[in-house]
């Protein structure tokens, strides 16, 4: 069964309520054992790239092409939360921090934000709505999901050159069998999230994380 294509319904409703600058925001990288969490905020322009949809449904080549088109036609800002922030704050709060930074970096300060997920980042300075599966339903969020995914994948490819053997160029830091085996054989890098169970357990094998 085909997935639904995102549309402009949520943006149109916000415009009808009097909002002028509407941003979509999404993050990528909650699940990996390594690397930052990355968010993108997008205010779409009048030209919406053809084929824009949830980044998870696109090939890498299509994501790269669409990300370039979005960057050329929209107001876009990419932001991150670091591994240290993830370990200090927890992954949900760090993800929201990255989203807040992305929204704050836009040239057009938005007066309404459409955010992927079921919880809104607490630090947004304008009205907002959380949309579950927003990247599959809302064009602005879909655009943000594509830009964030391409940006974070590029970071992990670069980090893979600095730390070969973990397969980050293909697994983006997610806990694949190859990545987990490399953790055992090569050890923990500065880019690994120490608050995540497989990394924590490897570092402190005589201790257990509290559930």
C-alpha cells in the first residue's frame, strides 16, 4: 500500500488563521549510538520541489537532489545538539534543543511552527503544532526531514573517515550488528553516546543502567 503524500493542508490552515511565516521542523538521529542529533527548519517558498515527501521513503540520490532544491528555493537552517548535550540532557531534550536552534536560525522569524512528533519543543518562541508522522503528512516538515537527513548523513560519512571500522558511512551510527561488533573490537570513540545502553554497558561492564 502506497504511503500518503504530504500536502499543504496544515500550512494552509495556519495561513487562514492569520499566520504569515510558517516553518516546518524535524530532526534525525535519535536512535544512533554515535554522532549528533540534527534538526532542520524550513519555510517553503513559492516553488515547491517536485517529489517532496518523507525522507524515509526516498533513495539517497533523491534525498540529495531534493535537499539541494530545497536549499535553493526555501529559507532553511540546520542545527545540531552534540553528543555531550545528548548525554547530559537525554536524547528527547537534545532533539528538541536542536529543533529550537534550527527554528531560531531562520532568516524569517516564524510566527507558527509545524513540528514532527507528538511533543513540542518547550523553547519555541511562537505558536506551534505537533503533528504525529508529520514528515509523511506535511510538506514543510517533509522538506525539513530531507534536509536534516542529508546533513547528518554527510557528518557521519566525514566522521567515518576519521574513525574507520565502525561503518558510519553506511549505518549513520545506528546500532547495526557491524557497528556493535566494531564497538567490542575497536572500543568507544569520543563520538559515541555514553548514555546509550550498548555504549554504557561496554564502558561499565560491572554496572547496570537503571531502567
